[in-house]
């Protein structure tokens, strides 16, 4: 799986030599935070204050550069109007996932990515670029150093392409949801990818998540890397039997869970349990007995907050949300409100999943977006008449 590096590096160098659109965003010199940039918060002391501020609330765009061949996803690709709408809603950053293999299929693909990132930057949004190889590619990384080096080379090319973008406007998340069981191996992979980025852009701020699917348990079981300028991320979808009800992927039982309420009690799940198959009844009855509510969600989120305090390192929820298709709207709104408020009460940055699609904050085609009122209310986003 050796990559055709020479043509791609020539392409990246040509971009840098051209009178590029990105040159106006020049990276700060010197490698040391100025007094203006330095953050008084010890947990965020290695991160510019503007990054902490802009990470406070954001949204994912998951399919723009990961499902380019799926025509059903194209209406969800954002335009300049989408980024303007995000700003009007009070969103300060966007997290873009990019498929490492797609990025190298031909020389035009890095240009498409550059155009997308530039659109977001021009609307005043901080951009987090998260590398999202396929599951198969990730599993190969868990076993083959050559595959890790291949992805490291892709990061070198990407870091070269965006080297002139200011460090407080573009962050690199080196590997989304590693999906590798060996925690020690994930650590090796992450350090290798960070080293590749820092070879080209020494002061670039990077983000990493825990092993597997980067849940809170994965963060808590993660030892911090001995690398400066790192933000640690986690994903939050607890309990999955509520947030992923109706999903056509993952655990097969999610497909048969419909109209599951939140908060949960034995009493309010009983009408739903009666309509389920015997095996499904058992799971949802247990969900009711667990009594999921804001207090129970806090038990999980507090683990991430405690990890941050214990290690004096910044923590960020880079994904959370509820599948919209079959969840009761009021329950979805309540869960989002509880999760979002818990993050904010703990001074924790968050990024909603997703802008468009099954979890979407908006619906409809590119030229006729409709804001999902339940998601908007749960996230406490208010639509301004003009971009702030």
C-alpha cells in the first residue's frame, strides 16, 4: 500500500508557491504563544485562547469528504450559505472528516478539500480537520507499520498544503475513532501521525481520541501523550439504545428500537416494551430500570472532566447527538439539552453530530435548508439576523 508520494508532494508544493487563497492566514512565527494568545486556564495553557473560545460550540460535517461517491449524501454537502447559517446560529467551529484513501485517488481531491476549508475559514469558523480512514484501513494500521507510515505520509502532504493557515484557525485531529483494540498500539499510531504533522508544521495544534470508538471509557483508560499542544477528544452517545434507536448500522437490535423515551423509567417504557419482540423487550425494560436522566448522564461526563483535571489537559466532546428518524422529538430535545448543558456547566467544548443527515441540525437541499427545531432548542442555538 505504498503511496505515490512524489506527484502528490509536487502538487502540494505547487499550491504553496502559487498566489494562494490561504496565504492571508499566515501562521504565527516563533513557536511561542504571545501574551495575548496565552490562556490563563491551566488546563488550556498550551492552546491559544481563541481556540478554546471557538471550540466552545461547533458542528460536524461528516460526509462531505468521506462519502463522495454516494449521491444520496450530496444534498448534505455544505456551501458558503451553510457556513454563514452556522455563524448566525452561534456555531464557532466546524469539524470536517476526510477519508485518507479518497484524498489520494487523484490530484483534484486535495484541491476540493482546500476549497471547502477555505469556505469555512472565510466565514470566520475555526476548522478541525479529522482523518477518517475506512474501518479496514484502520484495522490494518493496528497490525502493519507500513500502513501507519502511509497515513503519516498523507498527513505530511496535508500539513504542507495548509502550512500557511494560522495555528488558531485550523486544527488537525490525526485519527478519528481508531477502532483498534490494542490501546498501546493506538498510542504508537497517534504519536507517529503527530510527528508527521509536526515535521511540516511544528506548532500545529492536534487532537487525539481514545482507542476503539473514542467513548469516555476509552478516554479514561488513555495515558496522556508526552507531546505538547494536544487536545483530547471523546464521543458521547450514552445510552446507545436511545441515541441510536432505528440505526441501520452497528448492533442489529437498534433497528427494532422505535419510540424509546428519554428520560427513562420503568413506567414510561412499558407502553413501548409491549410492542417489541421478546428479545427487544428485555433490553428496553432494562433501559427503563436504569432510569436514564441528566444525573445519570453526568456520571459519565464527570469521568471526562475528572480526567482533564487530573492530567491538567484540555478535553473536548467532538461528537454527540441523537438519531432523528424514530426517536420521540421531545425526548431527543431533552437528551440534547441535558448533554449540552452538562458540557457547558463543566466548561467543556462540544461539537454536535451532525450538520445534515440522520442526526442533522438541518434538513433539506443545499438551497433550502430547514433548521431542525428540536436540535436547535436542545443545543440552545438562537438564529441571529446577521452573522456575528
